[in-house]
């Protein structure tokens, strides 16, 4: 990982362009439609995660146009950390409870290889 701010900005933008935006798209187009409207808690988590997706994308756009990206990088790091925890510890656990581990694994397998 880069140590300087400019390197961190470029690394973050590249991670967005090469991976993260596709991850969000696949969640929104594959995972969420497969599990929504079947459990109230899952639906609440999906709503929260969709808002987080928008916040993260907004922060990336801010980062691309900022003269002072340090604070944006810190905010983005915090949002991403909370977002990942919510997905892993709450959403995926709840999907596994409601649908079973096999269904969760099946959905994750559909998402992982898709890149566009």
C-alpha cells in the first residue's frame, strides 16, 4: 500500500474502478434481489447498505476532485470498515439464518466472478 496521500488517493480510485463498483453492482443486481422481500431484517439491512453504497461512491467522487484528500480518505476508510462489518456480521449472517449456508454460498459464488 502507498504511504503518501497521492498514492493512497490513486490506490483508492483504482480499487473503486477495478473492483468495488462491480462488487456493489453485483450485490445490487444479484444478491439483493435474491433475498429481499422475504425477511424484514434483511430488507432493513439492504436499505442501509444501499445508502452506504451511495455514500461511498460520493466520497470517491469527492476524492477525485479534492485538493485536500486526507480527510476524505479518513472518512472513506471509516465508512468502508463499517460497511464491510455490516455485510459480513449482519447481512450475511442473517441470510444464512433465513436461507441456509448453501444458499449464501451459492449467491456468493455468483457474485465473485462477475466483473462488469
